[in-house]
C-alpha cells in the first residue's frame, strides 16, 4: 500500500515536472520581435511631427514625444543598440541639436548643437559613442561624442568638407567622404581620428560609403557624368561598377552578412524609386518594391542584415513598410492616413 502510494506520488511529480518543463521550453523558443521607431504627423499640430515606437510587426504604435521637444520630418530617429534611448535631431528657437529620448522616463536631454538640419548621426556598435557632422567655419566636420554628452571631439579637423561618416562593424574604423581630393573620395580613419587615409582609387564624386562586415570591402555611391551609380572596391584597390541602370542608384548598404548590397534605384524611370537587393556573388539584382509602384526611400537594414524598413510614398500619403532582403513581399506596418516616415530599427 505504502509502495503504491509512493509510486503514485512520483508519477504525479514527474508529470508536473514535464508539464512545467514543456511550458518553459515553449516560452524560451518564442521569437523576440524587435522594436521600430518612426516619425508621424498623425497626432501633431500642423507642420510638426512626433516620434513613434512600435513592434516590428506593426503592433502597439506609441507616441513618444507628445508635448516634448520640437520634432520635424527630418529629425531622423534612431534606436540605441541596447534599445533604451532614441537619438534624434530636435529643433527649437536656438536651432538644431542632437538629443536623446529615454524610453523609460520619456525625458529628453540635449547632447550638442549641430548647426545643420541633417547631421547624419549614428551610434557606435556598442552604443557608447555617437558619430555626427557639424559645421566649423562653414565646413562640415566629423565629430564624436559620448552618449552621456561628454568628450565631444572633432575627429577630422581639416579645412575641407568631411561628411557621410559611419562606423565599421567592429567599431575600429570610421569610413567617410572627404573633399581633400577632387573629386570627393572615400577615406577611413581610426575612431580617435588618427591615421586618416583614402581607401579607394578610380571613382567619381563619391557619397554614402559603407564597409562590409569583414572590413575588407567598401560599397558607395559615385557620380560619374551626371549619373549616380553603385561602386564596390577592396580596401586600397580600384573601384568597379557594381550596378548601373542609366538612371540614379543611391544609398547603398551591406546586408545579409555582406552577401547582398541594398540600394535605391530609378531603373523604372523617375516616376518610381525602388529598393534593390543585389547579390554580390551572382551579380543578380532583385527589385523588392516594384509591385508598390511608388517612391520608396530612407531604407534601414536590421542588425542581423535580414530585414529592411523603409517609407513608401503614394498620392500624398507615406507608409512604413518592412521586407526581407531576399523576398518581394513588402508588408505595410502603419496603415494610417497620416504621414509616417523615417523608420529605423
């Protein structure tokens, strides 16, 4: 009798253990959906915008800046790597400034004045540093500042225009455009501003460089005879045309661990602007947005390189879309009559 009772208790305990274990396994394996931020005028006064946050599937949109600092359509919000703050450009009577919005307290703190509407700010991969451009004596210069607002430093410190700066994936280099040469060319330097040097030869007027994840290749936009084309080069090597259509190709980014290059193209004519995924090995281009038949712009690639968010404009309305880098199935995340734009992971 006693033995039977003990066996029964053991069986119940084992059943409870397996049930709890299965429940934990299901919760652990559930996919985590990343957050997105974007700009919208859906709840703003005329001529104003707010920063919104939502899940990457379009759910739970939330206004982060209601009754906060002035936000405009060019404020370019960007989530910090730890998803605790939003970097953006705020505008008030004193002019544009870089600011950080705390997602928990909703407090906004200014970091520094930037003297221009489009400072091109971005976080370092670890989130500790912020890279941006501001004018010094009328010339654009590349600066960095710590996230706490300390240590602001002019990294380029030249009498020439230096701009379009971005960190390498390992945060050891900064790639940028310099007008020390004519035409403007692709340079890089260490993150303390030392060892600045050109890294590409044989291209036209260069813009928007992006280093590959392994740091051995750079992709960029180059203006040759009035056309904007996408170029690729090994570091220190000769530039080669990666894609040209006879129209304009702009804003290249590496994606899918360097296997693809994402960029914008007017290959269907100036009435349209499509998001293109170009396979670096096969040299095949896939238009991700031609079924939308509108102007698509401001793409951002996710940290894992698998997804792209962008804004799509048609007939006086702008919506935020998301698409996989290898599929022609863009999904509308906002579905709103307001102007929703400038999304970022």
